C-alpha cells in the first residue's frame, strides 16, 4: 500500500480487498489531493472492512500489514529491507493461514532457502519479520532457537591496517576511507551524509557531527536526517590531517556534502583499488578495522562504543572486533613458554630421580 503520484497531481493508493470466484485479486483505489489523505482513506477502509482475525489472515497479508504500520516511522533503508525480505524470502510459507503455521512448515521453508545458498543472517531476518508480523495479530510463532538455520558465515581475517593505509593514502578514495577508518568507524552512508557545516570547534579541538545518512536505494540517494540507531548520533574528534583534506574539497557553501559522490562510483573505485593490490576488504570492513585496531591498542570498550555508535559491546565483539592471527600467536607464545618451562622442570626432576 504505497501512494503513487498521478499525472493529475493527485495521489492514489490501491488496496487489495479480496479475491473473486476465479482467484483474481480485487483492488480498490483511493485518490486524494495529498499523499497522507489517500493513505488515510485506505487505512479507514481497512479498519471498517478487512477481517483481521488471525484465523483468516495469510502470512503474506500479515507481513504486508506489519510493514504498512511501520512505513512512516522507520528509516527508508529499513523499510526497503523489509519489503525485499517479504518479496523474496521464506516464500514457501507466505500462503499459509497464520494459525495453521507449524514449526515443520517453517523449517521446510528455511531448508528451501538454505538450499539456494541464502545466508544465515538473511534467513534469520526474514523469519524475525514474519514472527513480528504474527505477534501484532496475537499469534506467537516458534522462537528462532527452536529452528535450524544454515551455519553462520565465517568472517575473513582483515588485512593489516598498515597495508590498507599504504594503498589508500594518496588515492582518489583517501578522504572517504579515512573518515571511516579514523573518525569513529563511520558507515559509508554516514560518510556520504557529512556536510561542511557539521564541523565545529570546542575548547580548541575540532569535531564533526554525525547527524544524518545519505543512502542509495534502487540507484537513488535518500537523505535520512537521523542515524541508524540512537547511539549512532555522535560527535567525533577530527584529526588535523583529515581536516586539511576536507578543506581542499571544492564547495560553494557549508551546506554542501563533503563527499558529494554517487555511491556506486565511490564503491567501484574503492573495489578496483583494493583488488589491484590483492586486498580483500569491503568498505564496511573499514569500520571493523577501526574497532579491531582500537581494541588491540587497549582502548576501553566504553570509549570505543561511544566513538563508533555501537549500542553495546555484544555487537561490537561478535561482529566488528576481529582478532588477528598474529595477535593469537603472540598470546599463545606466552602459554607456550609456560608449557615448555613446566616440561623442562618435569624432565629435569625425573632425570634426577633416575640418577
């Protein structure tokens, strides 16, 4: 149920109200001068005419209703993610009546998606969406813990930060990359959302406000005047080196974006650069580099969470901090030395006893 602007300038909302005897969908249209009026007309009709008893609602209909209820209160990227999951994932149970859905049915749908190579994370997100939709109709589906999902993808070890920096410094993507890996581990949407007016000074120190995101959905930029989470709204100290790079960017006003570049073009140049130097790392991995390096340097978790905008250390530890193999080896060396010392002492004592 998404408003469409007509050539007349009015807005139209189409609502599926049922099916005829041949199984063809019956669609009712609501047209008004403004978007919100058309939406309200459709919503009022649904409240008066749609049977919302769970024993009458399909999984697909429940999910659509849930998404519609969130349409104007969640970020466009989140909405796009919901709609994509609803359209493409766990399709095998979309036609079930909510109250008829059993654990075995859900597991079969999961198995079918897993066979197609769909990841653990995507399947989990799709089922969480369905479960949330069912709850608004008073139906509690099985917990995700009672289902078997495909194994989680093992994350690759990040290349050493020094190697990455040697490739990035002086390149055409130096500034956006450094904003991510040096300034609070910013997401690419946050980097692209920064404006010159976000820079300010306080007590002889420079900071940059992370207040918005510029995301690319279906090839079009959408400005979100809020961050992904409440914790993501933060002020990050900005090093002199990065400040100097920013000042070299041509701009007409402080309201201009610092990185005023198409997402696709930026990503392609970044990918080509790293591939040329045989480095396997996504742009988002720069955020993980920030977390991993800061953690390795002994920065307190509380400070790291604040800088990167993480809600808690659980996500930080499980997703972003990746322990380098060298650090594991260095840590194990301490244990190895202990073991060798014990072995030497034991052998010395035993040889003395034999003598």
